[in-house]
C-alpha cells in the first residue's frame, strides 16, 4: 500500500484511548488485504506482515467494530467530494455470486409468461419462436416442490415404520380357555 493510500485509510482506523495507533497497524492492514486478495487461510499470510494470529485478531476486532464498513463509507464520501463516484464502482463478479439451489426453476404464472413473450416479440419485431434463443423459458406443469416431496416421502416412511411397529390384533383362540 502506498503512502497516499495509507493517508486515506488511517483516519478511519480506531485509535486507542490511551495512545496512537499500534506500531504494526499498517503492516497488519496490509496482511488482511493480502489474505483476501489471495484467498488463502490466515496461516498462509507472509511473516513480513506480522504473526498471523495478530493479523487475524486485529481483523476480527475491526470487523466486529464495523471499521471496514466505516472505511468503505468514508472512502466513497471522499471520492464523491472530489466528483469521482460513478456506477463503475459497482461490480458484481458472477464467479462468486451463488444462487440458492431452489432458484434453478423459476415459477412464473401463465399471465406473466405471456406478457414477457409479447414484450420480447414487440421489442425484437419477430415472433418469439423465430428469435435466436439466448434464454429458454419452458412451460411445464410442476409437481410438488422439493421440500414438499421431501415431506411426502418422510410421511410415507413414518407411516410404514408405524405400521411395522404396531402389534397385530390378537384373535380369541378357541383352544385358549381363558379367552372366553
């Protein structure tokens, strides 16, 4: 980290009530950056940034205190004051965005699907079935959702186990004199 970058960051780091920033704060901050930039574990942070335990302890204290959020807010405000804020600051890398496993099948009502098809047809000027397919939307009737199927299977399994554990009704036997 350059001296100019550190000059922007240092005011947002907490200062102890009894004195200035700890001597190794800049090295530890660089160690935190190194760890996240490389995607490694804390034990792999190079020794030049200090002991990994100290770096992790400092990171955890800063994270719990909200220092990183305050730092981000402060740096964005600083950039806005200089007129350097734009939408190019917002970036979502699709390699790290994960969708929930149940989002694989989007349930859309027939009316919504018809409206989407009509909008695509009007925008392109070509009927939907003649357009080049980028995103394929398929109509299908859906059965029960995955959690519902799981619940149905569990109920059937419990019923089978309950039936197996239930004693069979006894019939009075004519050979047994106490049964009369």
